[in-house]
C-alpha cells in the first residue's frame, strides 16, 4: 500500500504554499497518496484546526501520516513535534493543535533543519519529517521524546443544574454553528437555545423545517448543531465561535 499523507493547513489555495509542501512530500516519499483535508482553516486559528483534526484523523487507516500546519508562532521558540497515536503519525507545531490526540500518544521534538526558512517550517521542517515517517523512519530517529506537549483541549460542556451549557466551537462554510454538546447528553424534547435565541427541539435533518428557518439537530460529528435551511445560522443570528448553547 502506498504511503498516505493528509494535509491540514491555513495556507489557502491562492498562493504557492500548498504546492511547495506537496513538492517536498512527493520528492521524498515517492508514490505517496496526498489527501487534502482542508487548506481553508482561518489564518492562525488553532482551535478550528483542532476541531477538524479531531473529526478526521481516526477515520483514516493505520499508518497514515497527518501533516498539520496552522502555525502563527512559526520561527519562534515554539517547538516542532512529531507524534504517534493508535498507529497514526502526526507532525505539527507545539501550539496545542495536537490536543485532540489521546492521552497515551507519544511525542517527539523535531530539530529545525539548517537553512529552514524561519517563516515556512511547513515546507522546510514539517513536510520532510512527514515524508520520513511515511517511508518508514522511526520517530526516535527524527527527534527526542518529550513528556510535556502543549495541550489546550477544546472547551467541554457542563450541567448547571437546569440545562447543559456549552458553546459554539466551530462554524462551517454553510454558516452552521457546531457546538461542543454531545447529542447523547440532550434529553428528548428539550428546546435548544443559542445566545438566548430559541431554536426549538432537536430535529433529524435540515429538511424538517421550512426554508429560512432555524433548525437544531445532531450532526454527523455527533454534536448538537444549529443551522438555517438554505441559509446561514451564523449570519442570521450574528454569532460565531464562543456563543453560548443551552440544551
């Protein structure tokens, strides 16, 4: 089976950055299959990158290498990491983006190669490390083990005595507000509120309401989401990440 490398960045696609990273990967890991998870993470938005990574990494086969570059601290004293969890491999900056990995994940600090551009570690540090992992190089040969990776988990919901209180942790391109409240924690018939606006009880899908109406449902990621059929809940409600959600 060909090596499999996923890419998750905030580079966008209007510049050459993604192509430069892929050029390194394909030059050093011949025959590798490259999967673009997304390059549209908002610039420097580590929390959004965490959310997307948490949704996708475990859906790939064991042995996959996940290259995650959302790195507002590039070139500073922040460390560069490689990691292993559940048979998967990761390379990313040590800024919390790998917080979704399980507690038993192993982390290694990567050295910065001589001549690496201080503003483009994605190409000159992380991509070469990802290619090495994809071609079978052991983590211990790439860096030194560490026990203190920077972890900043996404916020968790809590029960305040009357309702489960959570918040919006991600807004997708459709303007859907994705909360941190697991669908399993919502009692049948409970009405969902977002930033004080009542949405109604949980429905099954968008088509359960009329066009332009708000709808709450348990999304494909297993959490409560709020959308507008054929519209944008973020735009209609004027809220985004951090808005309170009550269930």
